[in-house]
């Protein structure tokens, strides 16, 4: 097991702070919570591809953001868990263009049923309709945040020479 360095702690803290600030900022515009959402902070979930130390920070930032959630303890627990699992999987992606896939898939599996349950309160036909609608709208918003904004972030950070020592050695920098 690798020793945790001060640089790792700083990266995790920066990821947590950025995620929380971006989540709160998006909430001002009503974009952070709910089935129709574009949580700009989710663009940061690609960071573990380059910086594995960012993964715990993303989970903490998500936890802080989800304290505002109208879905209450369910979102605090399951939303944070989804981000933590997605960050862990993102670290293991072999290519940069796959880095956004785990956040989209993990969140699409965990969050739409949670929202449908909060909306309907029972497993019936309305639950499955709400779950389907939530999944479609969520995947679109998450893909926009992760693939569009996240990929731009990966490309930009990979070009910063100063950050190279903190990047995982096996990460393949995105081409220009």
C-alpha cells in the first residue's frame, strides 16, 4: 500500500472543496438536485483518472453538497456512496475517454430508483415510470457534465506540466 502524502491530502481537500462549492453554486440555479439535473460538480468525477488521491475528496464533497438535498438521508447516503464507487472505478479506467463512464453508469443505477421512491413511495407502475423518466433525464445531464465538461477538464489538466508529478503514472494524457 502506498503511503499517503501531504500532496494526496491537499488534492483530496481541493477536490472536496471544489465539488461542494460547485454543487452549492448549481443549487442556486436549481440544477444540483432532482431527476432533471446537470450537476456541474460531477465534471470533477473524472479527476481520479489522473489523480487517484482526489477520489476520497470527491466523496466528501458530494456528502457536503448532499446535505442540502431535498431527498434527505437517502441522498446523503446513497448519493455519496454512488460518487465514492464511481470515483474508485474511474481510477481503474485504462483510457482517458472511459473516465467519465463510471460516474454515469453508477449514478444511473443508484439514483433514479431513489428519486422514484421519494416521488411515489411504493413499488408500482408509477414507480417504474418515474424510475424510467428519471434514468433518461439523469443520464443526459450526467453525460453532459462528465463527458463534455469532464473531458475538457481532463484535457486541460493533462497539459499542465506542474501537475505531472501528482498524476498517476499509467494515465494516458488525452491528445490535443
